[in-house]
C-alpha cells in the first residue's frame, strides 16, 4: 500500500473517531433532556480493488423505534385524559363532601332536619324554630354554591379547551417549519438529528392534548394524523379553530372544534376525531360528567324544597297568616283546572276559632267550591271570592294565586282531606300546587307537573317558537328543528312537536301525561342521540315564564333550579310564622269552633317526617326515576360524586402505569446509557489514537525514504 493510502486510511479513521466522540459527548450532555433520543455514528468500510481504504461515515442516526414511540404517544394521550378528568372530579368531590362530613351538602341537610325535629318537640319555643330556619337556609345556600362551582368548572374546562387548541396550532406550525428544515438537511446529507429530536419532543406534548399518530417520510418530513386518520399535518397543515363560550351556564350552546386546511381553505369538524388526551377529557367533563352531577343536584334540591312545601302547605302557623301569596305556577287565568280529592280553606281568628270554611273538591272535569262548579283558574278565583264573602278576597295574576283575609284579627289556613286528599298534579294538593304557604320559595318553577291537559290554551303569541338541535352520540349536529309555538291549545303544540315533517316526530315522541308533564322519548334508532333546546322565544301569558321553564324542557330549566331556592324571608325574620300547627276541621266543624291551637306540633312533625318519607324523583344524570326518601337520595348523590371521583382516580392511576411502562420500553431503546456511552468514548479514543499512530508511522517512513536518497 502506498504512503498516500496509509495517510488516507488514517485520516478517515481520525474523522470517524471525532464524529463518534462528538456523538457520545452530545448523548452524555442530554442524558436528562426529555424527549432526547441518543445518536450513533454509522460507519462503513471503504475499499478499492479489494484493498481496504479506511472507513466512511454513512451518517449520524437517531436511535428510535417507531412502534415503541407510537405506543408511548397513545399511552400519553390516555394518561392525560384520565389525569385531567380525575383532577377536576376530585376538586368537585371535595366540595360536595361525604355523608360523614357535617359541612358537606348531605351533612347540612341532616342538621337542618335535626333542628326541625328539635323544634317540633316544643312548638312554642322560638329559638329552636329560628335555628331550623337558619339550618335550612344553610343547606340551600350550599346547594346554590355547589351548582355555581359546577358552572365554574364547566367554564374552566371550556376555556382550557380554547387554550389547548391554540397550543395545538403552535405545535403544528413549528412541526411544519421543522419539516422544511429536515427536508433540506437530508437533501444535503447533513445531520438532522437535532430537528428529529425536537419533532419527537413536540409530538409528546401534542399527544398529551389529543390522540395522534405520526409517519416519517423518506425525506425526513413528519406527517401527523389523529388516531382515526384525520390529517393534521402532511403536505398542508390544519389551522384549528375554537371560540370559548365564556360561560358555564346550563344550556349554553358550546361550539365545535373545527379546522381549516391551509392549502384549500376547506373547513372540517375535528370534535369527533379527538378521542383522547386532555382536550377530550375537558369536553367530556364539560358536556357529560358535570351536567350529570348538576342534574342530580337540581333534582335533589328541588325534591327537598317540594317535600318541605308539601308539609308546610298542609299546616299553619299560630296565629294564622293574614295573606297567602302563591308561587308563580306558570298558569294563566283561562287554563283548565282539574284533578281529584278534596281540601279545605279556612278563615280563622288569631285565637284559633273558625270564621269561615271553604270546601274544594276536584275532579277530572273541573272542581267545586262549596258546591259551585268551575273549570278554569278564573272560575276558581270567582268562586273563592263568592265563598269568602266579606271575610277575604282572592286574585290571580302573573301566574300567582293570592288570598287575603280582610277582617282584622283573622288569618288563613288550608288542610288536605285525610281520606281523599286533593291532587292537582303530581300528588300536590290545592295549597301546595299553588304554593299558598310555601316555606321554600323560588323565582322559577321547581317541578314540572303542571296539571294541564291537552285542551288547555297554550297561552303564547304569534311569532314565538322553540328550536331544538339533534346531535349524534359523538356530538355532531345533524339538524336543527324550529317549532312554531302559536298553537291554540297545548294538545296542538304537542302535535306540532310530533309532526314527522316539520317537528321531531322522525326522532321520537312527545307526550303529555296525566299530571301535565311534557316528556320526550326518542325512538330506538335515536336512543343515543342528543336533543338540546337551543332557542326559546316563547312567553306564556302574563307569567313571564317561557314554555321551557314551565315544562322543564332543556338543561337550563332543570339544572339551574339548585340556585333559586331560599327559606321565605318573613319566616327567617319571624320564626313563629313557620307552620308548626294544623287545622282540626271535619265535616261537622262550624264557625266558632276551635280549629287551631298554639301547642299543636303536628305541622312541625310533618316537616321533620319529610326527611324519611318516600317521594317520587325524576330521572337525572344517570339516576333512574323512582321513589326514594330525601335521606336516601342525598346519600346516593354524595356517594355518586365520590364514586365518580374514585373511578376517575383509579383510571388515572392505571393509565399512568401503562404510560410509565411504555415510556420505560421506549427509553430502553432511545435513552442514554452512561456506561455504554463511556465505553463508546474509550473505543473512539483508542481508534483515534490508532489512526494517529498510523500517521506518525507514515511520517517516519517518509523520513526514512527521504534520508535514503541523500
């Protein structure tokens, strides 16, 4: 071999060793850098005419396994989704507390009923009543606070979705820029491992936001898709768009995550393509988990209010109140009124003596007041005024029935017939249905058994309507349906809702039950679809209430109930006005008889019994409708919130374990092993020294040859 060949071999060895030592140094320097994959120098032997001509550097390779990387990305998405859900549910569960937590919602309800029970033992003791009113208010205040917390979490989730979408766009923009750099470096044969490492780091971050898979192209570019194949970055890039609603209100119309293709300008809906990662967790929490908890809370709070009002309306304070101001029922004066059973309204002196009694009897076709028949709410007012004579007056406006005792020193009380109690809808008696003596008040309807039949006037005006959106199980909107609400009767409106061409008849059936509740049952083919009320311009008569509020249609009408309840102001300031007594009145009771006494505690006992008495609850948030006591439902609610948080925590622990295992396998291949790198460093140093000795030997041989010629 010629001396030039020896020098060439030696120089190639020195250059290869230098690159090798540089690669090892870079690996050691980045041993703790997240997302860094070690590099190695690929060497091949050079030869000519069968003779070795040294070594050639084929390239610097980033050591990675695409399959392990894909598994790590999937595990990262699942772990981010589970961890995000667990964190939000844990925060909410801490707010609700357990059944053993005296400061939690359930604990406050227990304390309120304990106070009621203590007050019922001695009805004349006002301090105990004041404590009962205060503890009840504490319970409803806590329910309102929890509902507001749910809304705040929904708003937070929505805003975080907006922030996550912005970060996805930033990552895709940087990846697109890196693709250009990688393509240029690979075309020139330069080292592109730095670009590739940054691509891997961005992919890891992106997988935490949404589920993705990547494909490395021969020219070094990286194409990114969602797991279901929607291209995020290839020859063009998607620009994601999302505008947060800025509210967590129930019934809020949240938008979709859309994307614009940079090359064509076409818009695609990405919401259903995002199936894992933090974004999916936030959407699921905002749209499913949190609304379910809100629905359960609202049903529980409304049930508690209704149970207390049922007992309070069948009782009376001593002395009786001079006025009965009913709730806003959503009814109008010409509504048809019917039901079953009997009740009695009495005018009573402050000493408890009967002044006047009005007997009401209800049937499916109407009612009688002291034997005089009527069919509408306006008829009821007319007949009550006739029966009261000079002892009182009745009026109805804005959905409220108001009855006043006019004679000084008199008041009003109502009681159900024991053998055949009145029922105007949902088992609610005359006073309870109109809210004449409610202990718990609300600015909006708390139950939706309206007592109305198909023949009653709808009470709306021309041009008013309701709009529904039908969405697939994954949230994609299929159609929006607007129903005109200017029909003559409630039955006509139900028919319009069920119209298969212009209504919702193609998706299910609306029906009006015997209690006047309006319900929608989707057909089998659409059982998993979502039906959301997104617009309501209706107003029923002079009530100020929309049809959706009267009939409980949509999330806003049902879920927001938790924030509307409070103990009546006059009862909190004057606890003696709480109804702890009850009328003693029978068929033979006549004016002048003693019908109300101060020491009677039956009303207080009825309030206390409401805690353990079974009542009907509507289905809400995964809870099937049925009968349960307040005690049972409250414990179930607290347990369900805790169970959701516990399941989410277990899911997060499992997902994190899978992620750690996937990352460990990946690091076994990609990670820097200090022992291995030090061994490589010694190897390259020895190779360098060997090449240097060859150069030294070549120099010495050259010197000898030159000296031989002298």
